[in-house]
């Protein structure tokens, strides 16, 4: 019997967009396939300056600790063991995974908002490092959302290519940049299961842009085939790449046609004595955006096909359009189930 391999996380080369309409069609098809079937992909040849990534990786803990966490704004510093994420995803709950390990990480959340300088440490506000990085992330986000709108064939009279991007303004949303440091984990802690780096979870927003250091450990919960139980598949760092995944809001907004995939960060044996760093840009639409179905004939077909198996966590089934909510309602419902200690 041949055992199929789990799907690999695809790498999408944005340089193909320079090859005219044929190149764009190829990228659009790859992006839609990744979001529908996996919920993860990597992009290379993007426009985010990598030197800024390296500078932000080097942010020291004392700089981050100066601004304590504020629950009302989801900003500031969170130390080791202060956060427990609600596992909302229906597949994860059905498989009855038990996350007994504590998250061994520290995080600093800053708003992707040029007017919120008081919530950005002076060391990062100086010379515009943080703002420049977030602006470049936002530009890449818009590029990906416009490609997705093309893939979904949203009619021009409904907004066309800019339907999604126009609802993600820079500074007008609760989007967050998170600086993460996962310290070394002792072998006995990892083996006993008392500590991990980040337990299984889904993201809350539309798209997430992740920049990894060279240390692995990110895994996505993927299916070998539609009838098989999902398995954990490594998402290895690719030099210079951004890992992109879709979140709960986009799954809800597309009525289950786009996948919000459970993922985690573990401690492979070969990197137990090594720190891991990452930067995560969590994109959210403008808070007042109604999450009514996206006006796309193609999306209606995909959503109808997915409705029997997709359950959008916490609110309704994928086909239930009666319970439309706003983007901010969706976000704060998720955050209300995130426990801090």
C-alpha cells in the first residue's frame, strides 16, 4: 500500500508578476489553491526590506518590557507563560488534542498605526524602523489581497481587485505587529511536555505575515487527503521568505472556502538549546467592516461545496449568512477567550 505524503507548503514567487498577464494568472492560481487547500504558503521576491527584519529581531527584552500589556488594546509586553490561546478550530477540538504544555515565549505587541507612537518603544520609533517595517508589510498585504480578489473574480461594480484591500487601511485597523522570542528549552522540559514554544492555535484575522529566523519549529496541521486525519507538517524557514497564512476572519468571511489552519511552534531536538525569533504582522480589516459574504460568483460555488464540512468556529456554519457581524466584533470575541496570567 502506498501511503501518501502530507502536502508541502507551497512557495509562491512574486517575481512572476513581472512577466505580464500570464505570470499574474499563475500567481493568482497558486495563491487560491494554497488558501483553499492548505491555508499556508510562503512568498519570495517580496518588497519587505530584510535589513529591517534583522534589526527588529535584535530588539532586547528591556526595551520591550517598558510598555506593559494592556488587554483593552491588545498591545504591550507579555512574558513567559502569561498567555493561553483559545483553541477554537472545530477540527482541533474534534481530534481532542490536549495542550498541557505551557508556552515558553515572550511577546511584544505594537499597533500598526502611525499615530500610536506612545505604544512603540523609543528605540524602535527612532529612525522610523518600526513604522517603515509595518508600512512595507501593509503594502505586501495589499498586494496579496488584490491577488486574492482577482482569484475570487469579484465583479468590478462590487469593488473588483480592491474589494478586500480597501477594507484594510494602514492605521485605521486593529492590525498588530508582534515581536516574538522563544528562549532555549531544556531537554528535560521538552521531553516531559511541560513546555512548548506555542501550542496549537489559529490566527484571528484575515492574513498573517510571518518572518522567521533560521530556527525551525513551525508546524501546520494538514490532511494527507480529504478522508484522512490531519498530521503535523513542518513549515521550514526559507531564506528571505514571508510565511503567509489565512486566519479565522477570512475563513468566516469566505464561508469556509478559505482555510484557517491550526499551527504550532515546537522544539525540535536539534534546536533545543537555541533561541528562536519571529516577527508576525496580524492583519485585520477596518473594525466596522461587515463580514457579509464577499460578492463573488466563484466564492459562492466554493462555499456551497465547502459548507458540509466547514464550521467557522464560534459563530455559525459556513453557509449561514444570517449571523453577519463586524470585523471588530469577530476580533474581540476571539480575544475575550485568550487568557493572560
